[in-house]
């Protein structure tokens, strides 16, 4: 059988594509072996897909923001960055806000939207980021954030996320609202968080509260749950407070529901029939 691959030089032709040209340049420029240069190329391709090859819809922008898990105080050059898609212009809502609240209201509306979107994608925006995106000054952004917080809305900036100011963390406040019988829709509106985030915070609370019920120490819970000492303490205090009140939502969260098996359904059906016959 004729080896067509060798006859037409297909293997050699494949080695002349852009990928192999880049690998050859990496090997020469950085004195790398072909295997290492190929590994570098593969990794760089992943970086490109993650940070540069972003598809955008109408009104969206791509922006490099600091990852949400990065601690406060770390030099900005050393922090992990995340490319986020932000809806800078949304005519479905922006025009109504502009008509009813003017330019300042529109700016605040967009500020709340893009900070929420960034956080949902695992990133946080600083006042400087917001000033650049909204074409204003950091001082104006600071006033807008203060205004929105005064109206009861959470704005997730880097400083707010890492709880640099006094008071309870935003996570604890959100869970507290849930135990006070606020609906998910109301909590989303008040806190500027999505249902996904709220569910995630509740899941974290369940883990901490369950471990506390099992008499794990705070240090053990911190290691297992991978949460800060402050969050662990706040969750435990929240649990203790609502446990004393026999809060129905707390009981529902921490009491596993038994599956309604076929046997149970049959038993209930027989009981119902018996009650009817008795009547």
C-alpha cells in the first residue's frame, strides 16, 4: 500500500503552519527545547482564549478586572486578572432610567449593573475601574456608591468585598434577610445580588452551621469550610440567634427532608381511603 502521507509530504507541510512557526520562535528566542516550547505555546493559547478571544453582544465591553479571591493589600501587578463581559449599554432599561432619573440616575443604574455582573463572573471592580468604564471621576463614583448604599443597595467593589469597613459582611446581611422572610426577589433588589449568589451564600451557611451543630471548633470549621474567621463567627452567631427563635427557615435549611417513597405514598393513599370509608 502506497504511503500517501510520505509521497505528498503532508507531515512536513503540517510543520509549516503558524503554530509550528511560533513554537520555533519560542524555542530560539528563549533557548527552549522543542517540547518545552510546545508546552509554552499550548499554555499561551489558553491565555489567549481566556483573555483576548472574547465574543461580545451589542452594548457589551470586555474588561480586565482583579479576581474576587485576591486578598486586599496585594500589589495590583501581582494579582490574578479575569476578563469580564460587562453590559455598558442596555437600552431595555437605560432609556427608562434616563427619562425618570436623569444622567446621574443612569450612571448609578449602570454602576450597580456592571459591579454585579463583574462579581458574578468572579471579579471585582475598583473605584478607578468604574470611573474609567463610566467616563467619570473616582470621587463621583465614591459619591454614587454612597448614595446607592444609603438607599439600601449593596455595591460590590473590591473594598466592599473584603469588608474593609466596619459592620457585618454582606454575606451575613443577605442570609439575615432570608431568615427575616424576605423573598429572593426582594433580597436581589435590596442587595444587588443574583439568585445564584444568594444560593451560594446559603449553602456556605448550611455547611458552617452543620459543622457547628456537630461540635467542631471554629478553627476546624475554618479549615473545612475554607472561610475567614470573621465569616465563621458571624455565621455561628446568626445560627445561635435564629435557633433560639425556632426560625422556620433555619429549621428547613438544616433539617433534611425525607424522600417520599412509593411505600409512603401507598400508605398515605390507603389511609385516605380508610378515612373515606369510615365516613
